[in-house]
């Protein structure tokens, strides 16, 4: 897999997710080596950064719910 510095510049993708799952499987089987452990940690960090970005939060639904609750429509 790519060097650690290259991983940090990548966008999260299904290919990276697939590789992360492969490494998790190797870890669970007790077959993972040190460089793969580092790669897995980097991929997990990259995934968390993507998942936890503000762009991925469901603001549209939250705004609709807020409007509904503050306008009194929730009682209907």
C-alpha cells in the first residue's frame, strides 16, 4: 500500500475502505505485520476524518425538524 504521507493526502474511497477491511481481517487472524498495523491506523484515521466532517452531517433533516418543533407544527 501507499506510504503514510501519501495516505494523508487521499480522499476516502471504496478502494481504501476495502483495503481497511482486508487489514482488519488480517489483524483478526493474527497475521498483520507492523507496517500493515501502521497502514490500518492511518486508514482508520482517514476514514474517521471523512465520516466526522461537517459536510457529512444531516443538517437538512435537522433544520426541518427544528423548524417543525419551533413553529408548533410538532403538536399536530
